[in-house]
């Protein structure tokens, strides 16, 4: 590195740059917090949706699936699973969820296996509500198609 | 070894390597389950194997960072560690907590584990990489606080170098941002937004300070280049890391709810994230060219150079290829993400820990000029086997990812293949990945073997001769 560029100058860029961009990040975060309610529709987070999120976490669903593209890549994306299997109807989707969850594990030789989580009907309802709410968040139209 | 208390690093490194081996074994299991979906699925379902794979990685890197700090800070500060006893106690606390958590994952169904650890009191579990029970998370915070206190007191008592100040800044950042793991609201979008404050601000933020400090320390030691020169590089590298990385967090905010300006900010700033890694390559090779002596521990220098190159490829190049929003729209959450994750974690963070282990372990075992030539030859074989194995994994997953995008993401609703059908189609790449995984494992075994390789008779007699002369 050039000699007329001193260690002091390098240090100042480090301190100045990191403080400036950290404050900018805080400012952008503040702005995002103001904007998010319009995009995530938090007014629709019912008790069932919140309970569904808790079930999602307590059964480590994200250990195989992704949700909005985040998680594991071993099993299908579920952020848009309502779009994929619901056909626009919450009733259709819930009926699908109840039977699908009851069918596990499929025990097809060599196929990736989803465990049986022994969820009650009410719990599957909550989980479905959580996934329906998630699919309605404005996330810049991801994924590109319904396959996720 | 200049100070007796530096040797508290030893158990940290040994335990780190044990967890590293565990991580790789569960990785191989998952690589197999990607091909034979039901392989051992009854006993170790994929989600459990993945939790063990990623959590063991995080833990062994933390053990490695701690060991590195305990070794490096007293030497930089030119004083004994403030409290070696505290370091030893915290080691056992952390080791036992890690093993208990791993056992919990392995032997108790996850929902049961959440219940047993009273997750409902302060729900933090079940989120990627933050699967640890809340009680374990609290333990991690306590261990980190004790650790930072111990180092801070040592630095305050002794010489304050740029290396140790950058290191402790990184470690404090690590502890502070980990606190966001306790924030888990009902709103998934808020949860995700602040989840990245742990994950992104760790690996693309403060961990780069830790990486830079350890690399700078090792290069000072094995090249003898003037500290002033090395510290200037260090400042510029970490400056660029934070300038690009802080707003670069936007590349995670494209598709999880936050507004549209993040598409621009995330693309622009994360596009410059490779620069600090490129500078790290220039730094390492420049300093090596200017070295004042040939250090007997050639492997330490090899690891240091290797870290800079592999970190640049994994974090820099493989990050860049899918970071621009129009591309990421199609690649987000595909096997390309997995490819990047593997090479970046290995190249940047696994390799920097292996670098400091390679430099410091021989010293702690009474070999200041490095291990015997035979041991270094085996370690060199291990270095290349692991690096090529990991590059193979990365390339296989990248091709798998591109193929996945072509089949599943680019076509419209009517034409796109389903996720499961796509996975069947790209199976040949999973075979390649598994093969390179086995290669990596061979490298790992060789690496462990290198620790048990002594002097030849010739070297032994030379050593005795030198000792009697002096």
C-alpha cells in the first residue's frame, strides 16, 4: 500500500465509515418499522396465527422446509404453500392440510420422509392459519411461480 | 510460548476439533439422505442432523475464536491472562452445555425438548441456527460475558495493540448482536428482520473483525513483517467489511417483507462485499512476499494464505454471483445458497480457526518452530484434500442450484417442475456432492492424524544436539 496513505488515515476510515453506516442502518430500520404494518398486515395475526407460528417453531419445521426462501432446502417452500394447494380457498387448503399431516410418514421407499408430529385437528388449523397469513405478506412477489 | 496462561487455549482447540468431526459426520449423513431420502430417517431425521451440523459448526467456531483469543491476547498485551481459572471454568461450562444440547437434539424429539426447557416462558427455539433451548442461549451469553471480561481486563492491564482492540471489538459485537436471538415476536416478518441482526451482523459483520485480527496476528508471527504495515492493512480491510456489510444486510430483505428500496440498497452494497475479501488476499500474499524470515511452521502460513483465498472465493465470489436482486429473485433459497454457505463458512471461518490452531498448537506442545516435517507433510495433504473436497461440494451444489432454477423457478406456473420432481432430476449432482464430502472427510482424518506424528530419529538427534549446544 502507498506510503503516503498512513495508518492513521486507515483508522479514521474504519471508525468514520463504520459509525456512519451503522447509524444509516439504524435509520433505515426505523423507516422499515414504519412501513412494515402496511406490508405484513399484522392486524390479521389472530391467536390461531400466533399459535401456528409457535407450532412451526416447536416442531423445527424450518429444519427441512424453507419459508419465504429461508430455512433448509430439503423439503418444499411453505411460504406460498397456500397458493400452491389452496386454490384460493381457505377451506380447501385446511382440508388438504388435515389429511396431509395425518398421512405422514408416507413410507415410500427412498423418498424423503416427513415425520408424524401427532398434531391435533385444532393445531393443524392453527398451522394452516399461520401459513395462510404468511402467504399474504407483500414480499415483492417472491417466489416467481407457485412451485416455490 | 511467551506466557504460561496462553495454554488455556489448548482445551478450547481440542474441543473445537471434536465438534468439527461431529459436524462432518452429520454432514455426511445429510448428504446421504439427499439421495436416499429415508436413510436412517426413523432414528435421525434430516432436521435433527441439520441442527447438529449447523449448531456444531457455530459452537466449534466459537470455541476456536475463544481459544484464539486466549492465546493471542496475552501475547499482544505482553502480560499473563487476567484469570486463567475463569477461562478454565468457562471452558467446562461451555463444553458441558454444548454436549448436553447436542444430546438433547439427538435423543429427545424437538417439541419435547422445547417443553422440557420451558420454551414457552421465553420462546426462542425453532428458528434456523438459533435452535438452541433458551437456557443454552442464556448460557452462551454468560460464557461470552465472562470471556470478554477476562480478555478486557488483560488488555487493560497490558499493551494495547490494534490487533487485540479489533479482536475485542469483534467479540463484543458478537455478544451484543446475539442478544437479538431473544427477540421472537408473533409477527414472522419482524422475527425474520431481527433474526438477521444475529446471523448477518455476525458472519458478514463483526466476525470479519475477528477473522482479520487472527489473520493479522498469525501473519505478524510467521512473516516478521513490521506491525505498522500489517495494522494499516487490517484497518482498511475491516473498514471495507463494515462499510459494505452493514447496509449489505439489505440482500436478505429482498423477499421477506421489507420495502422495495432494500432491493437497491442490498444489491449495491452487497456487490462491494467481495472487496474486503479481495484485499485480504492481496494483504496475505504481499506480506508473505515481504517476509523477513522463513518460519519453521510452514503450514501455519499455508493455512493463512489458504484462508484468504478460500474466503474470497466463498464469501466474495460465491456471494456475488447471486446477490443482485434480479438474479436473487430466481436463486433465493436454492442449492446455490447452500453452495455459497458451505464455501464461505469453511473458507473464512473454519479455515481461520485451523490457521491459528496450526500456528499455536505446536507452540503449546513445546515446538516453537512448528511440527516435525513428517507431520507437516500430512497436514499439507489434509489442507489440500479438505480444500479441494470443499470446492468440489461447492461446484456440485452450484450446478445443482442452476439446474434447479432452470427447472423449478424460471418456467411459469403451468410449466414449472415441482420441488420434489426437481430434486429427483438433479440427483446426480447430489452423488457428486457426497463423493466430495467423503473426500473432505478423508482430509479431516489426515488432519487429525498429523497431530500424532512425531519426529524421525534423525530429527530427534538433531534436536538433542541443538539443545545441548545452547
